[in-house]
C-alpha cells in the first residue's frame, strides 16, 4: 500500500498507531525490522506489550508481543517528516485510541483509526471488549472542539466537512441511535 502510494517504507520516519486492533498493528513487526520507530498511546502500548486478546480475539496466539518505541500522551506535539502532528486521546473504540491532528493553512485534518466510520450511525466498530459509547461520544466532542474539517478513518475518508458528520454522529449518539455490533450496548450517562 505504501509503495502504491508512491512512497518507500525505507524512507518513512515512523509509524503512528491509532489503536491496537489487528488490522491496524499486524504490519508492526515488519516495520520494526525496517528500523522504523513505532509510536502509540500508553494505553495501546500496554495492550500490545501484553499481547492482550482484544488485539485479535479470534486467534490471540498469532499476535506477538510488541514493544512500541515511544508512548504518546494526550496533547503532545510531534515533529515527523517536517510536519507537526498533535496527539489527541480519543478513547471509546478501545481504551487506547488516539487521533492525530495535522493543521494546514486550509484545513484541520484528523487521522482517527476506527473511532470514526464513513457512516455517522456507525461511528466506530464496537466489537471490542473495552468499547465505551460514553467515551466515544466524548471523543467525538473533542474532535469537534479541535476544529477538524477533514477526517481520514481506518476504513475510508469522511466526505465533506467533518464537522457536519461529527455533529450528526454526536446527535445520534445522544438519541441512542448508533448502530452497534451485536452484544454491545449504547450505555450513556446522560448528563
């Protein structure tokens, strides 16, 4: 995928992990062999360090223990490849979810992993054992407050202005109208 985008993995300066699920971390051992720095939130680092079954609940024996090179904190700013990236703790999908914010003169972009999906009824895959609808709703609010105008999710790009999508997702969440995976509940402490 990196090569198809016109880049060489050997020229990358690091890999940012949004969360711990297998479709987002399976390539980490290969990136580590290339000598790339692996960066993730402390929550995600802890899950990976212990090969927690939530990484891949169907076959946890296939997941190696992974040590990240740098644990990131909420509000931390990084300089990677000449770009300033702000780290934003956006828990809910998992306890360690983190979004990465990049501001340009024209827009505020967020890389969100599975916290967001291109359908506001389905803001994040909710099948993980530490899914929290209340935390996810708080995280959507944090993204609104950060001024995000464009969002890159783990499974597609949010079309149009991300603020509109985020506000719609928040409204649906308050009305308990998100579509959730079987067995997950929309539990919110309506403040």
